[in-house]
C-alpha cells in the first residue's frame, strides 16, 4: 500500500463540493444554536468556540505533530494504545475531537502528557474551507490519522491537495453506510479514495471500502482489543461484586443504553422480579450512553416503580445495595468498574437499530454479554464473540417494545451460573486472542513512502 498522488484518484468533485460548502455556511448558525442548547445542561459546550472555526488557539503551537482525530468517547478510548505507542517513540500528538465528552475523555486519559505539552487537545474545526485551511496552516501536522468512520470532505480533500498523508485507521463501514455513500455516486466514492490509505478492522469493512473503488485498503484488526482496562476501576468493581455476592445476589449491567431501550429493559426487569424465579432477586445496573439523559432515565426508573439509587450518591464504590432493584450508573469513565462487578452484560445500542456499542471492553473484564439483533457497527466482533461462546443473541420484536423475549433471556442466563462461568472464561480468551492491531497499524504506516522525520 502506498501514498497515491494521482490527481484523478480521489479528486474533489467540484460541483457537489460547492453545494456542500454552501449548505455548511447556511447551517452554521444552527450549529452554534445547538451548542447553546446543549449548554443548558453543561456550560462547557460554550468553551473553545473559536477553535470550531479554526482560530483562537493558545500559544505556544507545536507544528509537525502526528494528528489523531477521535470524534467522541469511543474513538478516543480506542486511540489510546496508538497514542501511547507514538508517545513512546518520542512523537508529539495533536489530538482533535468534535464532542465535549470526547474532549473530556481525552483529558482524563492523557492528563500527564497534556500537562507536559506532549499532547495538544483542540476541537476539529467545522468543515468550512477557510476554517480548515487556517487549522492546517496553524499546526502543519506531518501525518493525519482519523479514527473509525470520520471522513470530513473539506479536510480529506485539502489534505490530499497539500500532500499531507491522511489515513483512516481502525476503519469500519457498515452495509447501511456503504449504501448511503453509493447514493452520491462518484462524489461519495471520491471522498474515501482521497485518503492516503484505509486500515480496516475486518474483511467485511475492507470489502465495503473496496466496493467504493478504494484500492489501498489493509486489514489490521480492531484497536479496541488493545485498550487496557483501568486496574484501579477493575479492583473497585471486584470489591463491589464481592459485596453483592455476599448477599447471594447477581448483577446485570445494561451498558451504554440508548433512548428507547431503557423502557424495554425496565419492563423486562420488572417482569423478571415479579416472576419469583430467584430466591434473592438480582440487581440491575443501568448505565445510559449519554450523560445528558441521566435525569430522564432516573424518571423512567421511578415511573416503573422500581427502587433505585444513583451511583453519584455514593462517595466511593457502591456497597450497600440491599433493598434496591436498580443502580443508575450516572458517572463517566467507570465502565471497567461496572463490568468487573457484573455477572452478565446486556449491551446497549443493540436492542433497537443503533448498531450496538462496544462489547470488547466487557469481554476483557471477563463478563458474558447478551446482544440484541442490531450490531452492525460491531459486526465481526459480535459474530466472533458469539462463535467463541463469550456472547449470546437475544431474538424478539424489541423494536415494538416487546420485552418478554429479553426477560426470558435474562432469566435463563442468570439461573444457569455454570454457563455464566464458562462464558466468562470464553470472554477473556476472546479478548486476548484478538489483540495486536496497534502493532499492525504502526507497521503498515511505517511502510509508507513518506518520512516522519
């Protein structure tokens, strides 16, 4: 795979690009209105506004860094092993995000490197010609790495035009996304052809990129398998699990749930508790994906008539859960603790057509996983986990709010503790056997015909 400099390959489609720019300028006020609306709950949305236009960067500005763009929380966490590998090589990192939570996650993960100046965090500017141009001229990165699915036309085409090698790494592309790209014909395909290379997670992803006419595609695996769990949080979770097990209870973690899924889960959970199938009722830990929905979900738990307590009400690891039906995981960055305390994980984003959330972290903690039918964002990972025995699929018309199938799947799993123990071992094996993407990405990039010196 080599850096392709053919001007016809991935050339900017001028008519459609002009329409795209016009739309961006017309919609720009709405983007700021959206930020102001979100600032009602977190004023931090109003911080660093000039950066979103490619200006207002504090000095000193380090040029010639390796630029890694991780749009939000999941991509930032996935980028961790790659960022740490480049830091170990003595490289400086320009880390960009689009979301507030992504920036918060990066600040938490790399606090020491940010304080020492080895990592610079900024927002990626909105995809306008003048904002992108000023950003690139300010930082002048020597290599760009976009995580997973990010492909902003202005950025991608401009990097190609100025000879800045820009790669899509840990790349994935669902069937639905590929169909959307194809609707734009040559204009859509040209966007991915303009990348210097695409380092895909799986053969499924690679084939979809190739179907768009991209030839410089390589399969490297999934970086999420290389992300280390925070051992302090793991230990906290194990202590919590000991307390739960001491009361002869099991715990299910409904992780990274999305809007509409909590109602289904709570209905299933209430049915499970009313079934009297357990001498001592299990505990549900419900962790919504987006923090702005914590209060909304708390209201849903109340409306379901279930006794609950917020994680934020405990100064330390939750311990006394007697009498509770649900713990609301209203905290950020503590998923390793929730997973390590749980006997079973119900993966959010998969019950309704959101594409699923990251099951890999749960498996790394040795926690068996229940998946809904909608896992197209983690297609290969889900299939491999099921084949390995680390995960099971829940079938049922959950889209229509039917919770009986989910209740039965939860009940069957929790009553079969022998199978849970086997699945726990299989989950750990699965997570270890799929590691190594970081090294494969570094090797692939090192083999390119450009210099990082």
